[in-house]
């Protein structure tokens, strides 16, 4: 009975990996049949997919923590935009400084301003017990307005060599810099979630909030940290955006928000909290990036990506719901 | 940081007395009153629990059982009166301080995180860390093995320790909650309806577990609606009725009829 349970657990845990492989195989086969050449064997394609995935992943990293703790953060889309335009405005305001310095100040300003709505989210949700959906929906509106106000209603373009090379150069001519930076941040977030007390408390809060409280966990402090982390990774997404396009846009993160939420759920997190991993979120981000870039590559109208990603989310949720039933099979407690 | 030498001395003599004569209690509650708005939830309660004793706390809904145990556990603070563990005042301490002093409460809805494994659940809030290349990391393996040892200590074996506890049976989960208490050297374990959510065979297991705990010298306060269970596992029964003590009997000196009468407020001891 135990091997059967383990097999089923493995299957439900690994389905997203399988799905990733299947989707890669489909696009590779499609590419061969239509263009008679490889898709994933082409370095440019891989880099483009990874850059798209990086944008989604950055937004999704902090969100993974929030969702595991049974919350949600809807404000990250415009926190990303606010960070992107703040960075651009600061760099524009300091044309006489060396580009490295104005870039650094822009990055610091972007992160600092993003942490304010993150702090307000934490304050509303931890101290005032506002449901996170409502609290962050409110901050979605506030940050949206702030981002457009800071940007003066338009895209803020910059001319800064450091920013451009941060967003566009490649290490050893292979790995795009944003991908490398994102990989380092992702590894650290994996460590936080899987190997520290903080990570355990995040899972415990999502599994049974009362158990965490009774075990003496300072859930108020953890909630604050969750929304600050989420705002931080959204700010990083905004910084990558401004670097990549040499321009800050208030709505930079808007189209990424739902993809980030989808990546977390495809990666095995559950809306009721308590489950999810960083590795899963990485897989989820890759799946969405491949669908997005792959559909464009094979010449489908871009609207198909909404339909495809939507269907993948539904499949992910169906699998999540059958997880419990599957895992309980054979334990005698079904 | 005040309660050091004196209180420790009290603690040890308290133990010695209770072992020698059975007269000095591990836990003693004196003159406890608690009011919530217009409701007198506890009225001048005196209660003693001795090491190695199972005390059943009975009473109808709203009789004040929960209020009483919450005050003992440090969740609520009494309006007046005092609570001592081994001679040391504990009323006014935080729930965490009370736990550290050796009183564990196992709540009806089980204070386990269903999505975490046995090891992490037993060590939740007091995790063990190790260093890998200088980086602190959770020592999950150590916690799991230690948890297996704690469970085995109570005669419980689990096949798969890395499984989230949500996949285990109600009885096994109750056993994990109890072994967590034992692992952290609880002197007094308060159980709020430990058998309420369980099937009949699992109720049996939990009752056996209570007896094994008792044999290890742990004091137990057992709250139940089920008089059959109470008569099966308890040494003494303490009946509450609308916040006051309706009566207290050694289990051999009373009957279900008398307990029910006390719960209805008909026989009041003084």
C-alpha cells in the first residue's frame, strides 16, 4: 500500500515537470514540421523564453510565499509598474551623474518605494485582519494611481548604459544578465522557504493558522514579512523591465500579474494555502513563458496564449483537487 | 528572571510532598473568578491536580470548562484568585511561558499543521537547526528521528514519517499531539475532548495513551462530554455548573446518575 501511495504522490507532485516536458516536445515537433528546424536547439529562442520566464518568475516568487500562507497579493502588478517608473524617473533626474551611480540610485529608489505598499499590505492584513484579497485589491488601485502619477501619465524613457547592459547583455555571450540575477534570487528564496524557520512558519500558517499561533509563532511579524517580500520581488520585476526596455511604464507589470498567479498554481500551490514550492513556481513560469513565446513563434494569433494559459490553470486546479483523494487512497483513512 | 532559586525550591518540595503524601498538588487553583461582561464564567473555583492523576472536568455546555482551562493555560487571565504549578504562581504568565513551565494543552481541533510532517509538527516553534557550510538549515532528519523516538516511547509506530500528518488517521494525529506534549516534558497535559472526533477503535487507542501517560507520572486534566469515557480513564471527577463547582468525587465513590445530577445543579457540595 505504501509504494502505491508514494507512486501517486510522486505523480501528483511531478505532473508539472511532465507537463513542461510535453509542452516542450509539442513545440519542438511543431517547429520541425512547419519550419523544418529546431525550436529549443536555437540559443536565441531559449534566451527569449528564459527572459519571459524571468519576468513572470520575479513577480511569482514573493507571491508563492503569500499563497502558501493562504493569502493573495493582487497589488504586485502595479508595484512592479511603480518600481519601473520610479527607477526611470530617478535616472532621468540625474543626467550629470555617472551612469553606474544613477542606475544604482534608481534601483535603490525603486525597491524603497515598492516596500511602502508592501508594508501597508502587511499592516492592513496583519494588524487590521483585512482579508488579503480585499487589502491588496485596495492597494492595487492605490499603486496603479501612484505609478501613473509618478510617470506623469506616459512611458518614461531613459538613456543609461548601465541600465541597458543590465537588461540586455549576456554573461559569456550566453546567459542574459536578468536570468542570472533572477537565478540567484530564486535560489535564496528556495533556501528561505525550504530550509529556514521562516519557511516552516509560512507553511504552518497556511496549513493551520491556529497551530502556528499556539506554537508561539509571531504570525503578525511573518505576515508583514510576506507582503514585504512580495513587494520586493515585484520591484525586481520592474527593475528588469526598465533595464530591458530602457523605459519605465506604469503598466509594466499589469499583464504579468495573472501569469504570475497562474505560475504559482501550476507549480502546485493550493488556493487554500499550505502547499507550493519555489521549484514548482519556476516550472510554472517556464510553462507559461514557453506557451507565450512558442505560440508567437509558430505564428498563432497572440490571443491564443490567453486561451491556452487559461486552460492550463484549470487543469492545474483540477489536479490539485484530486491530489488529496489520490494520496489518501490506500492509507485507510479515505 | 526573578523566579529562580526560591521557586525552584518550591517546585522540588512540591514534588517531594506529592510523591510522599499525595497531599500537595502539582497544580493548585485557589479562588479563581472570571467574568466576561455580564456572565460570571468562573465563580470562586478551587481545584487540585496531583502528579500521575487523571482529573475529569465535566459540565454542561457553558458550565465554564473552557474558561477554566484557558486560565490554567495562560490564554485568559483570572479576575481574582491564584494558580500555582509546583508552588510557583503561573496566573498572569503568557501561554508560551506556561507551556515552557510544563503545562501543555491539546485542543479539540488539534493544534497540528496538516500539511507538515510529524517531525516538524512536534518541533513547531522550537525547530532544530544545523549548519551546512556555515549556512543554518532546518535539521529535518534529526527532527523526524527524534519524533519517531517520542512516538515509540508511547508505543506508537508510523510507517511513513515524512508524510504530511493530514494523511494520518484521527487517532494517530491525536497521538502525535500527545507525544509532542510528552517530548517537551509536560508535567500536566490538558486534553479538551480528545476522543470527540474519533471512531470507536481510535477512542480506545487514545484512552490507552492517557493511561500510559499517567503511568509515567504525568498529570492529566481530561475534558469530556462522554461519561463512559470519564468513568473509564479518570481517578477523580470535578463537575462545573454555571461557572461554579457543583461537586468533586473520587471516581469510585460516584455514579453516572450522581454526576448528571451535579451537572444539572442538583447536588452542590460545599
